[in-house]
C-alpha cells in the first residue's frame, strides 16, 4: 500500500543527504552567514560537534516571521522562479539545510535585524517547533545546534573519534574562509582557539593564516582570462608536494567543489617534477557565467557540472604549465623509481659508459656530458687499489667476493685475508665480484631494502625496538597531518615512536625506531607518509606499508658516499638478502651480470 510519509520522517530522510556529520552542519551554517552579508563569523564546537555547534555572525538577521519559517522544508529567500536556478550566486538556496538540521538535533536561533528593536528566539527539535519568543539580541544571527543525531542513535554511533570529526570540521572551515579573505573568522573547540583570522589584504595572506607560512611561501601565482573561464589563485612548488591530500582546493564563483577531472588537469604538468604518489598543493578559483555551471547536482553541493568541462581542462592545464615554467621548475630525476638496474653498456666507439638505472635515466650525463657523435664521457670512479678484477693467469677473475664472518650463501666464499674488493661509482653504484660474475648494486635502494626487511621483521614480531633521543625533537606539522597523527597516536607508538602532543600543530618525539634518524626533516617526512597511510582516503593498514614508509624516510638520511670497506659491508648484507628472499625480489637493488656477458662486452 502506497502512503505519504509523515513530515518528520521525510525530514529525517532529507537530513541523511544534507547532514552527514558535524562538519556538514558547520558548512551549512557558515554559508548561510556569508549569504546574510556577515563580516565576522565565529564558530564554537564542543566534543567535535556531538554536544554543540554554535555559529554567530553579524549579518542582516531575520524577522520573527522568517525565523520561524526558515525551519520549514524548501523555505528559501534565494529562489522564486525556475529561471533563478540557472543563475545561482549564493550558497544556500534549496531551503533544506536548517530543516534537515532541526530534524536530527535540537536547534536554537537568536536573531535580530538592524531595524528591529528586539530580536526573536526560535527553538525546535525533531522537526517540531517548541517555542518562538522575543529576546534581546545583537544584529545578526546566533544558531546553536545541540545533541546532534540524538534521535537517530544509529547515525550517532557511526561518527568517528573526536579528532577525526574535528579534522573534517576544520576542512570545511578552511574551505569557506579561504574563499572570503575580506571577512574575519574564528573557530574554537572545547573553549580552545583553533583559528582566529582577521580580514586579509589578499588571498595569499589568507592562505598563510589558514595553512601556515611555510605552505604560503611555496606558492606560485596563476592567472588567465578567456571567454569561457577566468582562472586565478596559486599552485604549490613541486618541492612542497606531499603524499597526503590536504591543500587541494577548487572554487567556482566562490563556491568550493571537488573535481577528479580538473585535479588531473592540475597534476598533469607536475608529472616529471614530483615523485609518483605525491600531490601538489593548489588553491584555484574559477569564474564563469552561472549558466555554464550546474551547482545543484549533489545534495551537499560539493560537485558541479560545467557545460564545457573538456575545454576548461585544457585551459587549466596550460595555465598551470605556464606558471611552473615561469617559476623555473625544471624536471627532476627520481632515482628511486624504477625496478631494474641497467648494466653499463658499450657505446659505438668502444668506450664503456655507465647507463641509467631505474626508469628516469640520465645517470651518465650528470657526471660527464655528451659530445658530438654521441660519445658519453665516463664518470669518475672511486675505487680501491687492492681490487684487481682480472688478476688470473688467463685474464679472468676467479669469481670470489672476499668477506669475513659467516657464510653468505652460494654467492659468496669466505677468505681468511679479507679485504675490500669492490668499486664505488660516484656514490651511486657498487661493483662487486661474485661467483656468477659481477654484482651491480644500487646504493640507495640497497640501503632502503636492508632497512625495510629490518623494520618488517620488527613489525611481524610485534616487538619494535626503539631508541630514545638524548634531546627530544620538536616537529611542526601541517595542520591536517597533525590532526591525523594525534588521531592515530596509539597505532604510531606501536611502530616504535614515542610522541607527545605539544599543541599549535607541534609534536615532541622522544623515541624513534632503532636505526631511524632523529632530525626534524626526517621526522616530518615520515609523519607525512604515515598520515597518508592512516588517512580515511588511503588504506594503509598492512605491515608492508608501514615498513616501507619507515625504510624510505630513514634511507634518505643515510650517506651514499661510502668508502671501500663500508661498500664491502653493504654488498655483503645485500647478497645475504638476495640469497634469503630470492633473486627475483632483489632485482630492484642488485643485478648480477654473468662472466659470459662480461666477456662479450670486452
């Protein structure tokens, strides 16, 4: 039997689309304040929005009649005819936000217009009007939302931790505040100031207030005007790219929106400038004719549809590429990418040149240079005078890597008169004779592999060995990274870190995993990578992920300029890993060239 739903149930269904979590309430109320012409917007939060969300503004306020009517579904002052939907320039326009909030919370509205002597207070709960009475109030609006989802316990149960919910609230706050630099905003949580922002002279100053001076200093301005769209804003330096999404913002006609397609348009010019998996920051504002964009395709109005999206894609890509070129950011060579090392090859003149390893290449050119005719000057070589590759009677080496200590599998043979019989090539490669022929070892990748297996073993045994710092290190993090780290501080402690909250986006590190560097840059990088693994958007709960994150950050701080003895020890460890974990897995950091292949090259 078909029936018409009661209004309270219909409002609960609508609330499920509009009010997903406390951050949704903050977004809707702040946008209403902007539409009301406010110059100051203050947000107060208790218990990450579960207990209270209060938004106070100095906007135009409402009359007693409008204050009571605004809690009805589809009540709006923005739309009068169907044609108005095609030229929307305000934020709230469908008239569902306050009605949806009142359906799942207790709401109190205090408001007064400039021309009224007294204000009005309206109280409602569960879509029921409780009272309407006059009250003394300043000009503007004061809306308090208490006990969110009190009448929908299933929804309240699925809210995340206070740290997680507060992180979403901060994100919504930043989105609104970033698009209105001329206004003042503040955000308090449990009585503590999170943001207190005065009107800014320009957008860059507002970004600095919201995201930190370090982020703002790395920004490059973009600007272009076309008949289809005007683009302005800032993009981040490739050096400031991070694994964790956080400072990626699109706005169209002042409204924040998400667009995977336009995100690709921004990232495309960065392809050869940042490492794989890293995301640049951007604050990009699009201005176009309201009739060319539909902002009403998503219940929470976070997605839009452009009539000429592909053309805007090309314009945005060209604009970002031009800005990067103007900033003189050249392509960088990432020696950490790629899986297989290339063996030094003979060129057409019979000279031995060291080719690239990994997918990026460019190894030889960085040390010597190319002359006319294609000759590549060989690199300078650091070598041990004790090493003699061809010292046998027949001109061939006996294939042994001399080493002390226990056996290293079938690849090695022990010798009493141990010595460093390896060659180090420019701090990048180690050449070491082995039974099969010649081992070519990538120093950076070998160091990372050794650390990875070490940390993987610790995590697998659930017993991480920590080393305490003599002097605890203070580390200032990006605001969103800081929130994620605090939210997961117990899980991070299981990785061997002893971290305490210091406030103001700062943590203090008292202990790190065994062998991990303690300098601020290394700690900042590993916290960034751990946040990427721990964030809601990226699944990173595996031992492999954490071991790889720790090893990658630690290996970058190790010296690659090894003397022959250090290189010998590293080669020994690497060959042990190869024998233990299999030759196929070891190809990322070591290649074995057979004696037969060597003979063909010579």
